C-alpha cells in the first residue's frame, strides 16, 4: 500500500489538532501526533498520515536541512512527503517561524506533488466546508 506523510507544522495554539480533526473527520478520538486515514487517489488506495509537529520540536541545521523528531507517538518518523504550515492570522507571533521552515523544505518530485495536491485539496475542502 502506498503512503503519503504530511507534516502539519505551526506554533502552539494555532489549530493544528483542530485542522487534523476536521480534515479527517475524527472528533472523538484521543489527540495523537499521528493521525491516518485510507484514501482512494486516482484509483489507488493510500494511507495518508497527518503528523502534528510544533515548531519547537524542529531545528534547522547548519546545512539548512530540517531536523525532524526521531519519533512521534512512539512511531519511527516516516519520510515526509509534504508540509502544511498553519498560523493564527490574529497572532502575528505565530507567523514568525513560518518563513524559515518553508524556505528549508525541499521541492517535491512531480509524482508526489500531483498526489499530494489531491490529498491537500481534499483536506482543505473538508476543513473549509466544516467551519
């Protein structure tokens, strides 16, 4: 089975958990750093994981690579295929670290970006419709 792992980054309190719950329609489950759902994308079944990671758990190394945590919820950190960065438009401090992390994330390959676009579009539509 194919996997897509999307890191949901942001400062504390910007709504990472809320976004994940609304995107995957999971409301009565314990809050975990890793939430997954099986999705059909272009006729194939994918396990899509949203990994909630606060900025304070990340570091930008001297070679400008992001240093991801080793584990999340006692699970080995998977390869990250994409990143969503959330911030609170009412709190300019929550935006302060966004440019640094966005500029350090490498570009996705064309095949990953195509599938990722579909997944992100589904997540954003679900989130927007649910508000």
